[in-house]
C-alpha cells in the first residue's frame, strides 16, 4: 500500500461525482466534495449529486 505522502492516487469516483471534485469535507458519516461544476455527498455508501452545473445547462438548451 502506498504512503499518501509519497504518491497521489486518483479517486475511483463515478463520472457524475468526479465533475464535483475539488474541495472535500467529511465527518464520521458523511463525505462532501465540491468544485466549480457542482457538489456531491457520500452518505451510507450512496452518492447524491447536490449541485450539478451541467444539468442546468442541458435544461436551458431545451427551452
């Protein structure tokens, strides 16, 4: 196993969660990541997309 001080390992995240990556916060039960493209939460082993900037762009094209 690599020592985190020696190597940066890319997280294995679903694509819709990866666009949110940038900032991380967590406690014992919840992990929240956020970036310029949105925010996602991991709770009880399930990802929830809290904010998806791309979804808003897709919806605006249909108007």
